C-alpha cells in the first residue's frame, strides 16, 4: 500500500477533526511504470469535484475555470450563510436561494449537484439548539423535508441527496447514533417516494470504512431496513482511496450488500495536502480505486462560497487566478483516449492515457522528495507517436508557489529520445514535495510548444481581448488566469532558426502586426494565419538582466525587426500590445518587452 505522511490533529469547520499530515521527509529515489499495451476504458475524470467553491449567487468564478478542468461535481447547501443560519434558526431562505443558484449553475456547466441537507437545516459546525428527532418529536424535521422537497422539485433539476454530513462526530451530529439512524430511515423513504430516480448518498462519515464500530453498525441498519444508499460515501482526510475501497468492498460483501455500486469520497485532501504534489496523488489513487472524489474545502470567513474550493486565489483587483493545483486538474482534463495501466511505488502513483498522436502521464506524490524514474513501456502500442524508433518527451513541472497564483506549468525537458526495446525511462527531479510533474509524449517532429507569455514589468499575460475570434482583434495584457485566450502555440517556421508563428489556443488565429506595419506603435492583433507572412513570424531572442529566468525572451517581428511591447510600459490590465523598437538587453525599462514563456524549451 502506498504510504502517506504521519499525522497531527487540526480542527476545520467543514470536515471537522481530521489528521493532517506532517512535513514530508526525504526518501530514497523511487520508480513507477506505465504499460501502454494494457488499457482500461476511457477517462471519466473521477476526481474533478469540489465541495462548495461558487459565489453565493452562483455567478462566479468564471465558466472556464470549471470547464477547463472538466468539472463533474459540486457539493453544497448554504453553509456559513447567516450563521447561525438555516431552518433551525428561522433563516432557511438565504441558504436555499444560494443552494438553488449553485445547483442551476452546476447543471449548466454539465456537473452533478450533491445537496447537503444538514447545511440547510443549520448543522454546519455552528452550535445549534436542536436536532431532528429530539425528544422523539419529528414534526419540525418533517416540515423541513416537505419544504426542501418542494423547493428541489420546483427547480426541475435532479440532485444527489447527501442526507447528513459526518453524522459520526459531534460537530455535525451531537446526538446518539440511534437517533441518526432513524433520521436516515425517515429521510431515505421521503426522498425515494418524492424522487424515485434521484440518487441518495451516505453516510459521508468523518473517516474511512472500517471493519467495526460506527461504519458496520450503519451498514447493518441500512441492510436490515432496506434503505441502502445508491452511492456509499466517506471522507479521506488524509487516507488512501485504494485501501478505503478494499475495506468498503469487504464490509459490504460480508453483509450481502451488492457491489460494485458507486463509491463517492466526497471530501478528500486535508488542508496541507492541497497542493500539486498531493492533489495529483489523490487523482491517481481515486482513478485506481474506481471511486469518485470531491476535493475538500477548508475555507471560512466568506471564502467558502468562492475560489473553486481553494483552487483559485484573488488578486488585489478581485480577479481570480489559478493556483498550481488548478493546473494539475487542467492537465488531468486534457488526458483523453484510453486509460493505460500504471504501477505505483511506495510514495508515488500516476494516471496515464494514450490517444492518437499523444500520450500523457500525471505523476502523483506529495509525501516525500527524490528522483522519480518513470518507466514508459510498450510505446509501440501507441498510435502516431513513435517515428523511426524515437519520441519527443515533454516534461513539465507544476509549481506550488506557497499557495499563491501560478502563471502556468514550467517546461524542464523537451527533447527527442531514442527508444530501447519500445521503452524509455524519464527521471523527474521531485525536489519539492508540494510540486508535481507531467509527461507528454509526442511525435519527434519539430519542437513547437504551448505556453503563457507573462510580461515581466507587470506580471500580466498576453491575452486575446474579450475572448474574440475576430480578425483584427487587438491584443492586450491581462491578469494571468489560465484560459485558452492566454495560451499560445508556438510553431517553428521552416528553415528559419528560432522563429515561430504564435497561434492563440482559443481562436486558432495568429499573432500579427496590423497591416504588416514597420512603424513604432503599430497594433499587435490576431488574424487568420497566412503561411509565409513575415508579420506573423517572431524570433525568440534571449533576454539577459539581473534576476532574469531562462524562459525570458523578446518576441521580435520578422518583417520589422521590432519587439512585441506593452504600450507605455503600462502595468494596467487591458493595456494595449504594440510593436516598438527593441531595447538592448539589460537596458532599464525593457521589461515591458520581456515575456516569460514558461512552456518554452
């Protein structure tokens, strides 16, 4: 079994008392493997769910933050609003209105919504005056269910009913287990009668399946009373989804409860496991376990209803920007085709796919550091990747940046390698436990690359203004936020060294100096790509200055010899992109012509 960090205890509002991992220790180098000849279905993005993370009215964050990561689940019910809030405090409406807005937005984005009834009642960690069934009286709770069922029906949208969160700890259920079991029976029967096709989720315990105690008493009850949930759920904070599922299977088998049935680990990732290293490990383990996952949310003080469950951060202007772990999910979402077999090590695991012309490996592991040798086997069974016994290997590092914004993945290798026995080994230097690596295999051809382009005077990104597809659309700088309008595909120009066309990922159009002008101040726009047009070709000129990075370049228009420049050295979001006479490397003020291309070789 893959081991995790040792634990210390920390109380959090939404997932209560869980063991949080201690700092990682250095370890010996380890090896994992990928066998491209063994496949196991197509990706369903099991790990791409979150608990909360939308604004109260459901309008934010922007759509692309969800769609770019193939968002699947949102789990919510109005927690923290009007605390003490909810039905028990006579403040149900605000919580329901928020829940309704988030439900409808989730559905519009193609996701499933998991409804948290306990938060609508008011049991969100805030001390409350009464629980359902106190003194044997269920009248108030029955009235609550009637209202909630009517409200859900009025939306016209299906939900998954998570009947009560973490009923095995007093933070959320401060009553005997027997009273909870009666709540479960009553609620299950009401929901099933009202919505025969809606799925019921539970018990969503604070902990993982075990062979005794609360877990098995719950299973005995639901089996005996014919109220077994459609989806069996628990929380892994921390934990290993693979071993969790094995125990769940064992305890269901021994009671004659049929499986496989869906498992939902609807809170995973303790507070200091929320980084690219641990996040990618959980993705790999959820995929290996065959369990769906919803990433935990430890936010409070107004941040719960925002920030996509702490995958995003807001800058001083209130603009959402991605953290490193969001980029992990973006890579995961790009893994299409067929899932291929992988073998983990003690501390590392991976998720790998192959499609026509590309294969991708997400390396997961945040519990330690060291070199990770990734053995890539049977590459002869991939399609369109191996040519003349060679492949191109692109390795990128996804930074953690201490939980701050991350502009994009950083290329650490982009090279052609010769195979040995249809295999090669790629070693990634996992020197920071909170970071992770991705490996992309491509045909050996010309070394193009995809990247953001961050202006070094402002730390804003080259951006296709207003997400336009129109010819002539002027380009701007804008806060780096990871959307396709800020991703640029650099394709080498045949026969011209270090010169590229620059194609916007969103529009498919080329960066172009308007009218092929040679004048200072000419607008840099996008236009339909025209092969051979020198105003759409840019030389990459290395920039040298105090504190520069190997990924720093000037973009020099081939037709004019002038540089892509942020007008007036402006630091304002929306500042216009122009061409201007290139400033000598090292000259003061040149950083508005210096672009950090994180994805460059």
